[in-house]
C-alpha cells in the first residue's frame, strides 16, 4: 500500500447507538443527554444507561427503519 493510500483509509462500516431504536434523548436543563432505553444502570437517576451516539452498537441493537 502506498503512502498516499494510507491517508485515504476508509473506516470499516459498523453500527453505532445513533441509529438504534432504543436510543433516547432526554432534556436535562439546557442540554440533551442520550440514554439507552433497553440497558439499565444503577448510576443514573432514571436507571437507564447513559450512552454516546458514537458508541459502537451492542447486541441489543435494532435498526431504526
Ligand atoms: S446499540 Fe445497544 S446500547 Fe446502543 S442504544 Fe441500542 S440497545 Fe442501547
């Protein structure tokens, strides 16, 4: 592989929480926090796991379509 090609490597396609039907957007004060509606957490007030839209999808992922 040439040096030029190494600058143009494309990311491998993978799914993230962004396109999952279980992603929930909660308004907290002036900001929006993303939670997973499926996965639980003991550390959040609503017992939902806090996520980032860029997190790589877990096995509970379901496409939005
Ligand atoms: S991919 Fe997993 S963690 Fe992310 S929103 Fe969907 S179910 Fe939740």
